[in-house]
C-alpha cells in the first residue's frame, strides 16, 4: 500500500530505463542525497565524521568494487587488500614523484595501477574457480605485502617504510577539514556508484552475471569468459584501487605496508557477504554494518555488562567482535545468502502489498 | 509476544544512538586515552605495559588527582595495527584528551600527521620517531627519556666497551635482526653511521611481522657468524628469536636487545636458555624494590584494584607503563603550574607542560622513583629531555644490571636528528620554530 506504482506509467524508453523507475524510490534517493550532502555536514560532530562517516564512505566504495567481482561475476577474491594497497601506493608515487600533480589525476592513476595489478592476478581465474581462485588471489595479497615492504622504491626509499601525504587540495579548495574530506569522498562515491550501477545494468553486467551463474553455459551462448572475467577484475580493481588511495590519503594520512594486510581483504569480503552479494546497495549496507558494529559493541557491551555488574575489558570486546562477525557470516550464508540487501528488498515488497501478505 | 521484541528493539536502538554521541567531559576531569593492545601477537608485551599505565592513573586518582583534578581514562584496543590505532584516536579525540600515547611506532607516524591539527600532544616514551626529539620541527611530539637512536648508540657503546674500545670493532660483523616495520627500521640509520665511522660491517636481517617464523633468519646468522647480534623485536618475535638462537647455538652473551626486547615475557619461556642475553634499558629495569612498586602493591593491588596480576608489578614492561603514565601526569601538572592549578588542562596547555618538564632528582625520589630514574628536563628544542640508559642481563631468573649509566654520544646523535628533522620539515613545508615561538 505504501509502495504502489499505480498510475506511474512510462511514456518514453528513457523513463522506462532509469535506475529508479518508481517515484517513491526517486524521492527516497533524493532525500538520502540531501541528508548526505547537506544535513550531515551541518549536524554531524567531528567524531561522527572521523570515526563513522568518512570510513563508511570510503569502505562503501571498496565494497562496491568487491561486489562487482565477487557478487556480480562470481570470482571469489581474497586479494582486495592488495588492490587497495596498489591503488594507494600507486597514487602516492604519482603524487610525490611528479611535481605539482593534482589530486584527482593521482587517484585515477593509482586506480589504473590497481587495474593492471588486478588483471594480472585475475589471469588465474581463467583456469581455476571457487576456492582455488580464492587461494590464487590470496597470493596477490601476500605478494603485495612483500612488494611494499621490501622494494624500497615504492616507499620513496624512506628508512622507516612509512609514507605520508599532506596539503591536499582540489581546484584550489584545501581538503583539510573533516567536512571537506567527507564531501570529497562522498562525491567520488556517488560517481563510482553511478558508474557501477550502470555497468551492472548493461550488457557487460549481464555477461558478468551469466558467468557467475553458469560459466560453461555462458560460453556456449557466446559470452567470452576471458573478456568477461578480466573486465570484472579490471573494473573491480580500479574501484578498489581508488578506494584504497582515498583510504590512505584522506583517512589515514600516513600509512605503512601493514595497513593493507590480509585483514582488510577479509573485512571487505565480510562487508560484501553481509551486505548482499550481487547488489550495489549491498555494498553500502555491508560497509555501514562493519563500520558501526565495533563502535556499537564498544559502547553497548560495557553498558550491558555494567547492568549485571561485570567489568568488561577491551580484550573481551575485541574478541566478541570477531565472534559476532563469524557467527553473522555463517548465519547469512545459511539463511539469507543475498544478505541485508535482500532483506531490504523483501521489506520493500512487503510494503508494496501491505496489508496483504503476498 | 510482540511487546518483548518491541522493548528489546527500543533498548537496542537507544543504546546504539547513545553509542554514537560523544560523551560530554564533565568539569574537573582530565581525560587520558589509553591506546593499548591486549590481543594479538604483541599482547604478551603490551598487556603489562597497559596494566602499569592504568595502575599509575588509579594511584593518582587515589591521591586526589592532579591538584584535585580527577583523571578519567579509557582503553581502546589497537592490536598494534596502525589503522585501528588511528580509529581509536579518532574515536577518543572528541573527549578532549590531554595527550595521546600510541605504544606503536607505526601508529606514531600516522598520528604525528593528525595531532598538530587536532592540538593533541603525542607522548612516546621510548619509541616513536627518533628525529622527533627535535622540538623545533616536531612541536607536538615528545619522545621523552629516550629514542631508538639513543638505544642503538648505547648498545654499540656497550659492544665497543666489551671489545675493548671503538678501534677494536674494525672488521667485526654486527647483525641486526629487526622487526620489518617502522619500529624495527628505526635504528638502521644510526648503526649504519657508526659502522661507517668505526669500520665494522652491519648485516641487516629483517623478520616479517609478527615474527613467529625466524628459522630462515637464524640459519643466515649461523652461516654469517656475526660477532654480535642486535635484536630489535617486539612481542612474540623476541621469545622466538631467543629460542632460535638457542637452537642454532648462537651465544646469548653476544646478543643485545632493544629495551622493548628485554623484558621477562621475552625470556621466561626459555629461562636458563636465555642466560647471558643482554638488553639496553631506558633508565629503569626490573625494579622490585622501588618505592613506587611498593606503593602500587600496597595501595592498589592490596585493595584488589590492580589491573593485572600482582606478580607483574615491578617487572620491566609494567614499570615502563608506570613511567610513561608518570611523565604524562607530570606534564599535566607542569602545565597547571603555568595555566592554573586545579584547572582542567587543554591539549595545547599540556603540550607546553611537556615541553617545560623539569623532573629533578628530588622530585623523582618523592614520586617513588629513587634509584630508578634520572632527571628529565625538556625544552623547546629538545623534546627528549634525557638520554640515560643501562645494560641489564638475564641471569636465568632475574634481570641484573651489568653496566653503569650510559648516555648516547651527542656528537653523532645531534647532527643525525637535525638532518632527519630538516628533511621532514622540507617535505611538509614547515619552518623551524624560533625562540619567540617557544614561549607559547
């Protein structure tokens, strides 16, 4: 009853093919964009920006990238941390070595470095599938770990191996304050989300989904697996690379090779699994969940324990986080493999037919 | 059936909403964030440090706080991970911290970039960037009581003394087994400088973090047969290194560890096997008879308020945590002397306090550190304040001091600090602070 599309008739192909054909959806997205671009900068505190919003925006972008590879194309990848690292260090090298390099081209070039790296380590996907591909991408992760630790050229030969960037600015506007960082990342996220959504709606997205569902049948009907899989790796690595560069430049400011360890890869995979494989919204929901859960547990567990009189140490909170993540992954994979996004769309469907059950 | 669900969801949403709103600091409370790690491969060493730190803060509160300003603190688990440390820093930033200590050199690098903008001093007692001793460039960093170049230099001095003089080192081989991270790479410039001057060979042997796999490294040590091995590890890397040294038969007497590789946790697994292993200490060692240890046992642990086990009190890392907390608290007290006794200090004011810290021997004795620490006096140009170290050796049961008080050689240290700090300043486009700026 709330979501009925009665009377919303389309009179042009353009109207029919838009991303949000239902008017209520368009209003909702407009409200979200207003909330994100206008309301949040006005109302959010520094804490909100630095601990929640900025990491969420950057991780959502990375999750969209991982979702394209894992959710839409079905290629399990445990090397997302490596792609972030390559994007970050690539962007850093362009930014630091080329005098007066502007920020956005540096980020894009970092993304392109990640694309090359991703396509290279995506080559095994042409021969292996599933778990074995996961192991091959894990090799990418450890290779990147080694590369940035031992090849000093990438870290500009600093003795400590730690690099940093400062004085970022876009078209003369400095990106120093939390608000400017947030808006910059948010703009890039919106562009990337639009790009990703249109890609997955189009021919190439359908190719990816065909490969995911049954790659032999896809090959039979004329989809070239090599192009489909490698293009998925390329697009996904580009997005993850740009997200990695943003994570390093904007959120961390100064980082070392261990910042993009295998834990980041797992975190991204969890985001995509919990958020929903094969949906753009899943990236957003998963990122929000993974970012918010530790903060929530940090506050809630001592509070709940205090109510029954037990004192909780940080160790317990840290371990509980891991246990809850593990439990949730298993629960989602069994009960709802399509994750939170599917729960959301079920909710929407219920709202459409309410008060009827179906 | 519906009501409990509604009630539960209401409770959860209330907790969630409150979890993301910053807690307002009440008046007359000085907040100190404690970035610690009690999980992960560095937990065995990080936990006693955190226990010592928190116990000292509890002791301060028992005595009424800093001139009646109570200390509040909150621990945040970082797992020695830089990104998590940054997250903790950002999360706790809103509570107006007096200073932040990271207990991780990697995190120090990251937070050094953020702290000046947030106006929070970074206190790094015995770790962090060695060049941050130069206060003219690093206004907000305080590596008080010693940096890694001090440690490396005094280790080399001890080795030279053992050999019978610097000239006897010519042609000898020294291997540095280090944790492949910013922490482990810190001493390399200084030891390379010493190698250049005195003509000994330095072999660099990096160990991939966390350092549980060292068989290949120690095989290389066995092949190369260096005259001395300098161990620059942390966490499980230390005990693994000593076990591997025992397995490959490398004499533990020829091993010298940094002050983060010379604690009970590193040797107690091997006990007798680590006999003869030396480590440099940052002023204090294992001091079970110190006044402060007795006070903490009597006033905190006897009342069941101890953060960790009683046996830890007086051990090396526990004391280091106590020392770090003491220096931070004295920095706040010193700020109060100038900006108002009994008032809550802001980060900027605490920065001034840490920059004008004057811990004389009588003051240290009164605080309970008699015979444990030597005077520390910081200034605008010198954020280190003191560079006293000693060597202690494990005799199978205890750490015993086997050297006199040593100091790092200023002739080598000062130019290196200045050159590296200048490089940083050029990179970040900072100008050196001058005399006028020092008064703020």
